[in-house]
């Protein structure tokens, strides 16, 4: 099941990281256990 990981989480947040021009360069998944899953933007934009 794809969403089974979320059943054990009390909350999940996304943080959008931008550069000095305001362009999104990375998305971070913030988990309730303190884990941060970083996903940098690919060159494909």
C-alpha cells in the first residue's frame, strides 16, 4: 500500500527552500520524529 507510511505519522509538513530570486530549489519533508527528507530540484525544472 502506497500510503501505509503516513498511517503511523501524527503530522507531516513540507518546507519549500528558495534561492535569492525566490525560485524553489528544494523541498524538504519534515516528519514528526525529526527526520528531514531533502529533495533538491532537478535541472529539468
